C-alpha cells in the first residue's frame, strides 16, 4: 500500500476530505465479502443441481466461482471466521 500526502484544499479553493473520498471510492469498487460469498453460493447451487442431474463437472466454471472468494480471503483472512453468518440453515 502506498502512502501519499494530500492537501485539505482543492486547486479551486474548495475544501477536500481525502478520507471521505477514499470511503466513497472503496464502496464503489470493492465488493463486500458477503456479496462475493452470496454470488458464489448461488453459482455453486446451480452447478450442483446440474451435476446431480448428470451433467459433467466443468472445472473452469467451478474455479471461476471459488477464485473471487479465495482472493478476498487472501487479503482479509478474518472473513473466514464470519462466513458462517451468511449461510442459510434451510439449505443444509
């Protein structure tokens, strides 16, 4: 992570708060772990239904579903401890 120094005033003289801007940018570009998890679960359920119906397992699709979760966990390992909160008991 790079650290940069930012002035509290824009070129035109308007006040600037880098912390607020950073949060806004992060919200728009960084998917929340719960969203990544939910997307992966939905895709896995779909694949599971096709597998139980006799379709072959497509490893490329399976990897594509799991990869975003693993990438997120590499950056934020603590998410593994909260992932149980997103599971729905009715599905198990």
